C-alpha cells in the first residue's frame, strides 16, 4: 500500500456545491460561517485540478460554475 499523502478539495458543504474556482481564502470563509456541525464531500485535488483545466477549454465554462 502506498503511504504517500493525498491533498483533498472540499466540493460540497452542508449539501451545497462549492465553487471549484474558489481560492483558498474563500473556502475558509465558508467553513468558518458554519458552526461546529457540518457535513462535507471531498475529492482528490488532482482530480479537481484536471476538471478545472478541462472546463476552461469550453468557451462558456462560467455557466457551469455555481
């Protein structure tokens, strides 16, 4: 088993999609806005980076951003 660490990206917070084009500071603000109880979905950061890159290939990619 590979013991290297993997970075993760939050993609959903309390049932709401998180904009994958947010910077680190904007996500931190969202996390601090919720109390001590929250649910979130995480995806591998390399997958999110690949998705961002592919979305930017579309001329109208901004219409897919929540």
